[in-house]
C-alpha cells in the first residue's frame, strides 16, 4: 500500500481511464511520450505528500478518487537528449541473444488504421507524422556500447519505417558500414523502398527487409487499412530486394470482415510469384485506440462488450484468432496461414499449383502444430 504504481506505454496512452479505474492497481499513468512528465515527477515527488496533480501527460487519482486528466505528454524533439535504454533489467526475462534490437526514430509518416500510430497521430498531428530521428552518431554510440557489452553478431532496427528519410539513411548507413559492419534487418513500408535505398541497405550489410503487405485486395488495403500504395509498388519492393540479394519477409493480415476466400486465393497467387524468405501472417486485431477499432464498432463488426474488453486489454493474440468473430473465417485464415508458412519451403511450380481456394480449404483441416512447424522451417531456411 505504500508503493506508488505508475503505468505507461501504448495501452496506458490509449486507455488511461480503464487502467486507473482498476482499483488499487495504478495510482497514475503516463499518456503519450512520458520522459518529460516522468522527470518532472521525480523532481517534485515527496513521499507521503501525494502525487502532483498538474504534470502534463500524467493522469492521476486525486484525494477523492477522481481521475485528473492532464492531456498527452510533450514530445521529445531532440531524441539525442535521452539516455540509452538500460536493457540489463529486462535481460533475465527477455534475453536478446546475439541480435541487438534498436530504435533510431519516433513517429511514422503513414496512417495505417490497425496500428497504434493512428491514435498517436490523432493527438500529436503533424508532429507525429514528421519522423524524429536520433543523430547517426548517437545511434552509433549505442551500437558500439552494445557490441562491447553483449558481443552482438547482428542488429535489428525496429523502427516502424526504417527507410522513410533518405537523407538520414545515407548518413547513417555510411557510418554503420565503416564502424559497425554487422549484418542487420529492418522494417519498411513498400513505398519507401527504391533502387537507391535498396543499394544503400545492401552495401551496409542488410541481410533481410520486412515489408508490410497486409492485404492484396487494394480496396481493403486502402479503404479499411488506410494504405495508399498500389500492388505494383509492393511487387517492385520484393523484386528489388531479390535482385540485390537481400532476403525479404512479408507481413500479411488476414481475417478482416470484408475478406473472402477468393481474396486469400488471390493473395496466395501473388506470393507464389515472389521470391520471399518468410510470410508472416497475423489475425486482424482491434487494438484500443486504433482507428480501425472505432470503425469496427461503427460498422457493427464488434459490439459494446467487445469494445470494452479491447480497452481492458482482454483480447486474443494476433496469432491466436485476434478479433475474428466468425469460426468459419478463422478456419479459412488458418488454412491460408499454413500455405503461407510452407511457401518458402516449396518450389515455384508447386506454389503456383496450390495457390487456390481448394487448397486453402484443404489446409484449413490441418492441425495448428503443422502450421507452426512450417513457419519454423521457413524461419530456419530463411535465417530470419
């Protein structure tokens, strides 16, 4: 009872009332970027005096048990001001092995409806769309420290869209190639990949690019997911990576309400023509605060009770059904998943032959364990 408990992160940001209304679990939550609010709290906190009620970005319970809404925290404009993350405290629970994960930026230029960035963009506006990068030198210093501390052998850049700023990318990758030189992978939007960027990645040691496809139905992709790229741009991104000798991983969402078995068959036909190391599938999940979650309620795809559970954090994993309500659609999605996880292990001729609705229906009867084994095999073969 004498310990002050403060929550933070994406869920606290989009569902602060839900977190604070859970009696005795949280005394306050940080909403939005929390570094400035946290620092002010540390300077002003006095044991036994209660929490300050007026810190921007810190929602608190007052003496009457009411919740004080202090808005969203201020953005950190200069990310170089922040210390490097202390990963030692998480090491016993989440060991990173020989691959070091690092984030070089904050914000995202895109507005995908299924992503938490849609909530951040509603509150921060253009300030969130204008991606803030750490300086190349600052990122290099963290990587050098990581190499000394952990003897890392590869790097994973976890930015939402690593290749969004070509000018920054050129400066950083030049330093990275000269001073770090470890193989790395990164996450990208297909619209930010061109021949020049692919060349920069390859020369700096990139071994794998993750590319968000999400759906091969342009109508679903644009109208439901808020993505403006066309099919040609997606195909071109994978083809450029293949020509450069960079392995590629596709991210695909299945199980949206408008999706039909023919959409999945079309997607499988597209993937059958591409040289992809791994196809990672996800079940559409209505995360609290995301634009698609509000749209799902408006369209009647979920009811008030399901929306309430989402804001309470009570939803299935995007690998275990997500927000798919139809048992038949989930079964079909799992048949598609098995096919996609098996594709990297199969010759092109076989992939083309089985890329159809009949095969998806057949695979939907397979045990999930086989799907997991196929994905593991693709991961090992593709070294991803």
